[in-house]
C-alpha cells in the first residue's frame, strides 16, 4: 500500500492530456459505407468487438486497398468510457497507412504508449489498460475478416495478462526456468499482473479464466512431481529404501499432491507408521481437523491418497486410516 | 455554471451549521468530559446538540444515540458486536440483509460469513425493493440480525422498514437499518418504527464529514467497537469531536425543518429533471417516484456508458455519479442494476443524479440542457446505439 496509495483519488487525474483531448474530440470517430469504399477503390471491413453488456464495445471500419493490402483510411465507433474512446481513436491513427499484416502487430501497449504525454508516464491508470486491449482485439477481428481467417489464428497462445499481453506458456516457462516462487517475481520477469491486476487472483475488477496465483501453484506442483520422479529414478526403488527414506518419500508426495487438497477443506493428515509384509507396505495415517470426522476419510479420500502413493512410489502401498 | 447533483455521495455543509461550529475550534476547545470551566463550556453545547439529535430522530430519552465517525463505523459496530453478543456460542447463526445494501453493510456481513455466519440476501424486485413478504420467507429462529436500508443510496427507493422490524421481532431477532440516505430527506420517527439499531452520517444531510451516529434502542446489548474510556457512557470511547457534533445537531435540525420544502420544491425539480431525461428516446428511470426519497434519480441512457456521460457532464460543470464499472476500480456492472434484474446492456449505462435543497431551478434547466447535449454526442460515437439525429 504505502503513503501514495492510502488516499484514493479520481482516476481522471491520471489521464494524459492526449487521452483527454481524444476523449473530448476524437479525430477518427464515424463510419464508412460501401459507397465510400467504392469511391476510394477499396474493400470495406467492419469489425466489432465487445458488447454493451460487458461495458465496452468498439466497431472498426477499414478501407483497404486490395492491391497493396494497405489500410487507406479507418474510422471507429465506441460504446465505452472516455479512455475506450481515446484508445480506439489512437488505434485508428496507428492503423492508417499500414499494411494489414503490420496492423495486426499493433498491441495495446503500442496504443497506450502513443497516448503518453511523455515516454516515462503512463497515459492511463492501471485499471484502464483494459480499454486499450479492446482496441487491440478489434484489429485482430478486422484483419481476420480481411484475410478470411479466424481471429484465433493470430493467437497461438492463451493470453493470461491482457494488459501486458503475456501468455500462459510464457508465464509457465519463466516460473520453471527461473525457479520463481511468488507472483511478485512473475510480475518482475514478465510484467504480467503489473497493470490492472485482474489476472493476479480472483476478485479483481474483471473476471479471468486464468490467475497467476493458480498458474504458480500448479506449475510449482508440476515441478515438484517431476523432481520426485527424478529422485526416484536416481535412487533406490521404494521397496528397497530404509524406513526413514520411505517416510520422507511418502511425505514429499503427500506435500506435493495431497495436503493442499485436504487443507482446502479445513483438514489434514499425518503418517503414523509404516509396516512392511511380504506382499504389502502398509502406511498408517491419522486424519486431522475437518478430515477426522469426514465420512469420505475411509472412502473416496482414502482411495485417492492410496492411488497417488501407489502411482508415485509403489503399487504395493496400502493406506490404513487409524 | 457549476451544478452539484451528487448529493447522495456527500453534501455541502449548511452555512448555519458551519457558523455554529466555528467557536468550538478556537474559543471553546475544552474537553467536554473535563471538570474545569473550559470543559463545562463545551459540555453545554454538546448537550444541546444531543437534544437536537434526539428530537431530529424522534428517539426516546431512554434510548441511546451514540456519536460515531460515520455510518460505516456504526454499521460495522452493529455487525461485529452482534456476532460477539448474539451469535458466538449462541444458537442463532444467521444474518439477513437486502440484496442492494451499501458495501458498508454487505462487506460487514461478508466478514461475518468468514467467521461461519450464514448470510442471507433478500431478493429485490424490479424497483429495487425487498418486501416484508420476502423477509417472511427466509427469517427463522436462527436469525440473529436483519439489516435493511431505509432508503437506497442509488435508486432512492424507500423500504418498508416498520413492517420488516415487526416481522423481525416476531422471530426474536434484532432489526438494524442503514438510515444514511433517509435522515434529513424524510421524516424519521424512531419511537414508532420499532427499529432496534439505526446508522447515519452527518455529511449526507449538510452536516460535516467524519461524524455520524448509531441509534441503539433501550435494552439492546452491543459490545463496544472502540474500547478505552468512558465516553458516550462507555459505549464508544474516544474524545468527542465537539465542533462536528454541534454542527451535526444543527444540520439535522435545519434539514428536518426543510422536509416540507424538500418534498415539494426539491421533488418538483427532481421530477422536472426526470421528465426531461425520459423525453429522450431509450431512457429509463428505476423505481416509482412516490416511493422514492425526493431528491434521487437513477437513470439509464441506452448506448451511453456511465463514465463517458460523467466525463462530458463534468467538462460542463455538472457533478453526477454512476455505479458504472468504468468509474471505479471494479469493472463489474452497477450492482443495483444487476440486482433488480435490469437488462445486462443497461447495467453500464446508469447515471445517478441526486439533488439538495441548495439546487436551483436554473441549475436544473442547465443540467437538462447538458444531459441532452452529452447524450447526443455520446450516442453519435456509440457503436451499440443507432443514433438518429432527427430523433430528439
């Protein structure tokens, strides 16, 4: 938090002069008709993105010279706040004169940067980056329409942070490559989560399909599983381990794959004893917290724990609740 | 021209209340709880201010009106203390609130939910109101507290508080009302309404910001939110802010003396503004006029996003408000519009206009002109509205 964030203020104070000017008098607001296209000897493209029910909707008009694939002129219409209007207007500015394949490369970051009064100061507050994303998305729609392909063809990855255009694959890669443990580290490495923060965790100002906290937890769990498998490859088979090593191996698997599941329901478990016989390795466990009175402790939960330990360590393991 | 139409957010301090509070900053600064003459000088003013509050709310002398910093504090006090006094280690474990409460209530209820309390939301109808029948369907012997606002902060709709309090008492629960938007706008008679607890803030009725109160009916047990002294009979510690309390008492007295003016003059101006908005095509206003506090309009102007409208109005000197997502850090649509089941595409087009007795006819005429102008400009830009300049 800190001193500068304790007192909320008007988000309007954080708009650049360029944003304000374009909000008050957008230069490219309007529409083109088929007649306009004929007169310009160009192909008319009309692309929509968003919906009034979502709070933002933009329509982009392009007049494209089919001989050169160049956007000769463009206009927009927008249902949205002032920054949505300003972003759309700037986006149109950036499109005019470009080839369609070049226009597709315009990102929301380019739009936001173009609206800055000086290169060091953001043009809009973090929560308004969302509005420039709309401009980015509608370009993809228009280009896809012109080329007769699907807009998804421009997106070969799932975008987690729309503000910074960071994909799921990139985030997973940086976690693995740099052994990251916190969301703050992910933000430092990728800028994901640095702007509107909606992708950090549930409950932000916009609902998301993917959140950094979940991606981090899942990737860390995957890494832990891989580490365990690797350990098992190098070490002795589970059956040949000492009881201490067996206990450690069991605890590692439980930490990586079981405990979080139990703790999310207010419960937990502990290993009491390990007893070996000719056929089985019996792992005696005791449930804790909410799990101790839970009926599935001797049913579905027990089978799930047993299956995980059998799969990860040894098919001879049996789990016995006490 | 500058026109302030955001009086449900906060109001201008009444000049008379302002004048009355001034001596208590420099001349009469004694702690009213002190024994010396400096203390007694402020003590008498404090007593007079409390008399005005009791008279203004029509409370019995046997009840308590505790001074707090604002309604949010009062509301939090109610919820947290109800948990300690009436839920923890008791058989009652439910709290009922309406689906359109101010976040001070809904967030306090969510806090109790984290502690294991069951929170039940009363549904609201298309006018944004919950009825006594709705309450009957969900209340039970498990209910510890029912909290329903007296008047809604966005729509201005007035809830059937008296009937709800009666039903609540039949089930042995406590009834609290967030009266923040009702005090100073409609007649308040706490002796008659059967309310156990009522919260209010001075700055909503032309008093100062940072002072409010909690009405506690005689006999209602409530653990203090603030411990540490014997102020307010030990119910709310902290040295009393005498100038603000003096101004709050005076502001309430003046507001109550102006209720008839509010219900005639302000209502007429409000209705004039509302009628003008409704002459624009594809506009709606939430809730029946007669059952609304006289100063409030929650309009929806199709094709015009709320914050964009605020921007245009602000450029032309008019202060209004919107629950629209883009105006805040939360991009979700206006929760009131959603709760009343408004079409999704209206949820981002909400515009709240709230008047006060300081608004003039000329200001309203100017606001009408500017709203029309902004609507035309923004609809001409709008990608979702087929704007027809001939359709006026």
